[in-house]
C-alpha cells in the first residue's frame, strides 16, 4: 500500500487549482482592464432584439413555471434513453420490453399533465360547462 493514499489524486487537485486560478485571473483582469462606458441602450433590459415594454420585474403566470418544470422533468427522463440505447444489444428483448414499460409510464405522465391543462396556454374556459 502506498504511504499516502491520496497521492494519485494530486494531479487532479492541481488541475482544479489551476482552473480556479485561471478563472479568477480572467475575471480580475476583465474588471481591471475592461472598457466601461455605460449608455442608456446598454443598461436597458435585452428583449431578443425587441424594444422592451413595461417593467422587467413583472410577474409571470404560474403556467410558465409549470411548463418549465415539465420540460426539465421530461428532458431528464429522455436522458435515460441514451445509456439504454448504448447497451441495447446486450440486454436483448428484456431491455426492449423494459424500455417500453418505462416509455409507457412517461407517456401516462404526459397524458396526465395534458389532461390537467398544464400545457394549455389559450384563454381560460369554464370547466364543467357544455
């Protein structure tokens, strides 16, 4: 056994230290040497090339946050398809059926949020009328 158990990790530590020092140096040099001339256009909020309207700190609809959470949720679930696709040949038919069950569960969740109206951005309709 080696004298110091953490000796093999020394190059990794040095790499992290060098990366942190380089990042700090770049930020410091930018603050010291950077050209600053604030104008009204530079200080205005950027709205994708459109003229900003209203206050930049106005409230968003809750539906915006729900859609954002659903995007993250389904994006993470889609990430699980990549490792499965890499080892599909080793898993044979068991892996195929297992992934069909997984996709089925994801699809049930998608249909649920669709039926709940999370993805509906149109004008609100009275529920239960008809």
